[in-house]
């Protein structure tokens, strides 16, 4: 399983990119709004940092296929690494069909069932994004959904990649990797937590103490 970072915060993207652990970025309308900056400006800056797929979503207020297709083409024109994020609706599927026929990569977002994932894949989506945290929030097993989609895609030999989204903590990451997600898109805070272990800290402290005792500072 590969990692994308799920944020529009440029400092966090730089930090994760410098660690060499991410190969893509996902944003959504809430994450862009949080930065309070122009969409194109933020996306261009992100594209100058990470050399990999960057998901930019159509406007939250655009709900018709025609509008999503127009915006999708504009998003794709920003940079060759752009992936157009489209919500999982009937209109969204129509837009995915047209954009994918034009060779534009798409990421169908807000997936909460295996059937939604299958429909998005058949419409031509490059990626599907099941939101596991939001399912867990309503007492439904998000990891189980990833498992089912992975099995379904394997059975039918579907090339659409699964991006585990709405990842809330390090255990989600391990579970998604085992469930068959191709990618997990993870907030910086969770990536940072994944680097940590109290025994690593204790080990570093002991190595320093033992070294200094014999060789000095
Ligand atoms: C995925 O592409 C979304 O941006 C994201 O993972 C949503 O996560 P949330 O449920 O924590 O907002």
C-alpha cells in the first residue's frame, strides 16, 4: 500500500514529501476552504512540491454533469499530475465517463458502499475513495468495506485503484493495508504518529547515554 497525504496545507505536504513517504496528495472542498486561499494557487503550489497524482475536487456547489465536466477539464489543465475528484452521484458518474474517455484521471469520492465503488469503476474511474472514518463514526465497519471492494475488484480484474480515505489513526492504516487498499490518504498528524514508538525513544536515549559514558559528548 502506498501513501498519499490528505491535506491542502503546504507546510505539511513539504514535511511529508521530505520524509520520502508520500507519492501523491488528495484535497477536498473542506480542506481547501480551511486554507482560505485560491484553489488554483494552492494546487499549483502543491504540484510544484509533489511529483505524483494530486486530487482536486470540482466545486462543492457544482452538481450537474455538464458543470463537473467543464470544471474537470479546467482542473486537469492546471498540471499533468492532476486527478479530478468527483462526488459519487448519477451526475458524477456521467462526468467520469466523459472525462475518462478524454484521458483525464478521476477519483470518485464519498464512497460508502461496495456497489458505489463498482459503479464508479465501471464508469471509468482511475481511483475510488471509500471513507472509512466516517463509516466508523456511524457504527459501521469502514475497514470491512475496503476489504469487500478489494475482493470485488480482484474477482472481476478491475484496474481501478482503491484509496482508503477518512483515515483517522495509525490502526486504520495497518488495517487498510491488510484489507487490500492500494493507497491510503492520510492526514499529516496520523503520518507523524506512525513514526513514533516509546521503545524507539527509550532506545535512542540509552544508546546516547552508553556512548557518552565511554566516548564523551
Ligand atoms: C478523502 O479524499 C477525503 O479528503 C478525506 O479523507 C476525508 O476525511 P474526513 O472524513 O476525516 O474529513
